[in-house]
């Protein structure tokens, strides 16, 4: 989810010195990114209009978001999240922040891994998504003992959380929607981490192998909008998904972004041929 991309194939552009070369994204580059979400023009700048439009996208698909993810990923999304949890390696008693937690799928996996000790805080700016997350954590729904979970409505740029309060921070399929604010979001994640704190970011990518890459682009352009739109009744968000994946893969080197934000030991771990990648680093 999130060459052929319908009538909006070039809807997202970043003015780079060498087109198609990933590098650290600067503020000037990001000011000229533009997208069309569900037919509504959106400037990819850190302003209220942009955030309101993206929030509306997720609010509109919240009720069937998990079902669509399962079907569109061939039920691999659960495996990707569990691998992310295994790599982040939660330890009893730790506090973990899940940024852009959405419906709480990764948040709950982290809480289960921690067991009855520790705490996970899930942060998202979309109340409709958080309502689904809270329902996931209703008494008796977790299946086994898990850590305390707190849900907070907040922007990833300004979580309102204290400095150096967490042992790890995660984000699954969220930073791609914040390309225009990525340096600020990563700086906020670093701020709330203790020295040595781990970060794990799971994000869509395009395979390096040509045949797989072409197959995924066709899947994103044609089938994802069709299937996602039929499931949720909204086609625009799933066209947006494909465009942002393509823009992200072409223009953002997340390992370089993490290093620029003050993290060390950045490593990228592709999964399932490179259709998703787990990025890991730690705060110095």
C-alpha cells in the first residue's frame, strides 16, 4: 500500500538537484511538495490546511482501516509489526512511545511484548483512529496480560511529552505522511528518548529488483485504489497511498535523515523483497 499512477503520477514532486536520488530532505525541498488527496489540493507544508486534509483522509477510512490493511497486504501486515517488535526488543519495565499509532495495531503488540510491566503511549492526531485503538484495548480484548497503554491525541511534531522519558520509540507507516515535517518529527522522537533509546520505523518501500518493483507499482496504481475504495467507500485515500509511497521511495533516505537528526547506528532492514523496510537507530 501507501511507471503508472493514473492521472496523478507526478502529483508529488520534490525539487532535487539530481532527480530520483535519495538524500537528506531540506526545508526548501519540502516547501514545493504538492499532492492531491481525494481530489482536494494539499500543499505539503507544515500548516493547518495540510494537516486538516490528511487527518480527514484517515478519519474517513478509520472504521475499515485494519480490514483494508490485512487484505491489501495479503495479511502480511501483522507479521511486519511483530518483526518490528522483535527488533525493538521491549524489556519489562520499559516505556515505549508509538508515534502516529493509528488504530493501535503496533501499540498493542508492543504492550503484549512488555507483559504486565512497563507502559506504552500511543500518539495520533486523528480522533477517529484513536477511537478504534481504544476499542482494541477494551477489557478482555487483549488476549493476554500486557503493559499499561495510554492513548494521547497529539501531533507527532509536538507530543507534549517530557524530555528523555522513553526507552524506545516506534512508528509504523506514519512518517511517509509527514515528509514535509520529517526533520521536526525525528527531532521530537529523539527529544523524548533517553540516551541509548532505540527507534524503530516501519515504512513502505519499493523493491530494488526490477520485476518486483514494476509489479508493486502496478499493484499500487490499479488494484490498491480499487480494493481499498470498495472496502471503505473512499477511493481517494488509496490513490494518495500509492503516490506517497512512490515519492517517499524516490526522494527520502531515512537512514540519512536519522543520522542528521542525531541518531547513531542507523540501519535499514527490507522485508518481503523490499515492499516494506524497518529502519532502526538509537539516540547517542
